[in-house]
C-alpha cells in the first residue's frame, strides 16, 4: 500500500513540474508543462491511490464478514392469503 509520504512526494513533484518547470502563459493564469511528465506522475498517483483504496476495501469487507450476520425471522407456514 501507498505510504502517505509517497503520495505527498508525488504531489510535490506535480507542483514543481507546474510552478517551477512550467512556462507561464503571459496575461493568463495558465502554465505550459511537459504533458508526458505530468501524465506519468498522475498515473503513479492514481495507481498508488487505487492500491490504497483496494486495500481498505478488502479490510472493510473482511471486517464485515467477521461480524455476525443478521438472522431473519422465518414465518413458518404463515403465508398471507388474499
């Protein structure tokens, strides 16, 4: 699973790519960036977060299975007739 510091590191790399290595577009709030590097970092972050989410889902599912299941009351022979 992803460590919090790993996700923060990837986000810092994204920030650096945009603000320090990107080129500001004059008279706009936009930056030009190396889109391949940006996509690579986003893919890394997405994969890491997916691993984290999958791990939490598995853990939550395992905890749910460990809890006693709700017992439904059975209506033996008592069917409604119209």
